[in-house]
């Protein structure tokens, strides 16, 4: 028997463990279906607005998530539970923008 045949059972066991862990990770993700909200905040001329305050309110629970746009005017909220969200955007010198979005599993609103 060569060295390779002695390690065959160990390699098989390692492969089985890797498969089981992979299935467990998929199962965990399946138990928490989420979606995302992403946006770009601009002024009426189309110029981006960095550092704008974005407040997401989950309508069903009232839970609030506060974000700030980056230097490109972008905000991203991931791992959100599906449902309706109220989005309020504020920036100094601008009128507050409000919209409602629906987050769906695996989708970006």
C-alpha cells in the first residue's frame, strides 16, 4: 500500500465534512430570506449629493435604519426583511424626499 491509499479514507471524510458544512450554510441562508434597498441621491440638475441622511422605516414594525450617502451619493441597505419601507432623504439646503418601496426576497429595490 502506498501513501496515497492510506490517506484515501481521510480525504473522503474531509470531503463529507465539507459537503455537510456547505449544506448547513445554504440552510441558514434559506431561513433568513432578505432583500436590499439601494439608491443614488441627486439634486434636480443630476449632481450627486454626498453625506445625505437616509432613513429607512420598516412599515410593519416601525424599525428605523439610518444611513448616509457616500461621496458618490450612493446608499445601500442589505439584509432587509421583505415588506414595505418608507424612505426619507434629507440634505441641508434641499427639500426632504420621501418614497415607499417594497423589498422582495433576493431583489434590490
